[in-house]
């Protein structure tokens, strides 16, 4: 999973893909310990808006025999 880490020494914020149980990584800037921080998730739900009635409706045509 993708997490953000903040260095104790230089306050550099780094993103890293690590297992959820990892609490600290090495700071890429100064080499000191960087702790995991809680941040807002970064994702977008496609097809969900008031403009289209809160759904991604598509017209379904039935097949004729």
C-alpha cells in the first residue's frame, strides 16, 4: 500500500509503497528515521457526479433472435 512518511529531523515528506505494519522508513533526503503519517486518500471515483444523476447509466439494447 502507498503511505506517506515524515522525517523527524528535516520534515521531508516521502511516499513509499510498504506493508501496512511498517511504521518507519529511512528518509531519502537526510537518512534519519521517517514516521508514517495519516493523510487523506488520493483517488477519484469515475462516473459519479450530480451531472449524470449519480450513476454511470448506459443504454442496454436487447438482442433480437
